[in-house]
């Protein structure tokens, strides 16, 4: 029996290609490789006629990306205002397109990669077609909790879902507290490309990247936005010995404002010679920075299932990370890294010093239970979606619609 899955993942506006996170793309590609699965992907493109760029207007309606059959249906949205309408506009804009798809290829289940706007929009589309749907919970659920109108719609969508996949235990618990049916929630953390992120010789990688071979190197792979905790990391570095250097790999989502602030902070603390802002790197280049480092740091204020932690562990590099999201499920404190409270400089500096003084072996770190390849994760996800096919959620949808 072949199960047909139509998988939805929101595409950011004004981009010529879907700006999916690599974790979305890799999970989709691995799902498509599973036996008995016929998967098509949807990257809904929000457009506002007066602001949409020429590249968006010329984007094909359908394409192949990384071996995936991808659709790019458009839907109208209001940029920056009345955002509580996004889910409904998503569904309204895609309904006619989806009806046309179903005349040639009818899915068995709809799969939403985020609770907002995908989950809410997909719940309405599933009701229209009389199909079951699934929602994956990532960190955006925490963001939705700041906006009551959006949260009510997200909770309604979760109540009507045939299956809910959470990337962390904490997210799953939060969803259940909000009203999601516990019996339909399954925790499946993200995977990692274990072929790309692997053990490498540290010294040869440092020579390849032109990095000092004698220094103790700490790497942080994350964009430069405030919630990634780079400011705390730089302040922690100022408390560490002078031979400890920091590499930050990531771009600035705010057009250079964060980079200027970080450079100003390093200058103020007198450690500008010990901090290197590497900038955005290609995905196949990132593993080299993990392998070159003695440890990696993720000092975020909020996360779902941060793939940078998995990528570091798969590279054999221990991690100091904030106690957020799925981090406690990935790091065994003292064995493959350290867990610290977010936003606090002193515990962060102390954990880095401890890990530099007693660094676990790369092979032991690589063998962390949290390190799973994407094919294993995809098999679990497909199993959940296959079980969702045929689920009678009419009553749940009736309850959910009453909440909307």
C-alpha cells in the first residue's frame, strides 16, 4: 500500500525560492525515500501585490528541488498587519489550487511542518477535503503564546489533528497543557546528516580554514540576532583565559545592526582580537568549523529542537547550551557537554572552562543517543502519518471549529 502525503511548509515572502530551514528540507527528502510513501511538498508563497518582488512573480508554479516535487501556490496576505488572519488567508488562497491538485493526485493525509500559519491553514483545507492532517510542533508555538488571537487558532488546529509530532518533550507538554489531545502527540526529535557531520582531524581542518592550531577555539553557529545569546557569549569569553578564541558562524538578519553591536561590545571589553565573525557559510562548509573547534556553544533564549546541537555532537564536538527546548534531551551533562541557564554570563563562562579543562573524546560525543540520521527520523514520522490515515477526526474538527 502506498500512502500519499502532501506536506506543507511556509515560504517566507519576497523570496525567489522557499527559505525552508535545512531541517525541513532534510526531513522531507528522507520521507520521500521511504518505501511505500508518495510525497509531494508545498511551499505556499505569501504575496502582496504592491510589494512582491519580480522573482516571486516569475517563480514557477511547480519545480523539483533536491529530488522533491515542490509546488509554489500563492496566497494573499497583509505584510506586518492583522497577522491573526494569516492562517485563514493561507487556506482561502490555496483552496482552489488544492482542488485542482486533487483532480489528478489525491493525498491521503496533509502534513503541516509548523503550527502557524501552516497548521491552521492546513486544518481548514483538511476540513474542506474531509482528510486527516498532522502538525509538527517546533519553537513557533512559544511565539504564538504571545498573541491570544493566533494562539486560539493554533490550539483549535491541534485539537482537530489526527497526529501531532513534537520535536521536544517540553513542546509536547506545552501543547497538551493548551488542550492538544495527549493520545495523539508523539515526540520525534530532529535528525542530522551523519555523513556530512562526522569525525575529522582537528589540526588538518584548522590548517584548511586558516585557523590558529595552538589556540583553544569555541564556535557558535547561529544568526546574529539577540535571542541567540551572542552578547552573553562574548561577555563570558572576557572572563576566560586569553588563549580561548571565539568563532561566530552566521549572518545578520537585521542588515548589519547586530554585527555592529557585537563588534562594539568586543571592543569595549578589549577582546576584539579574540572574536571572529565568520559570517554566513555554505551548509557543506559548516561541519569544518565544528571539527576545528574544541567545543561549541548555543546560548539561545528560546529553541525547539536546535539542529546545531545535533550537528556539533555528530561532529564529535561537545556542546555548552542553554536549558531551552529539547536541549536537555540531547545533552548528557558532563558526558557530551554542559547545560546552563539562559541569559546568565557567569554559569556560561564556568561551563566553558570546565569543558575545555575536561573535554570528552570525539568518539564518545559522536556516540550520543541523540545523534540519529534523517532516515531513522523519517521512518518514525511516516509511521505516525500512516497511522493517521483513515483516522476519524470529524468530532475533533467540530470541537475545533467551535473554538475558532
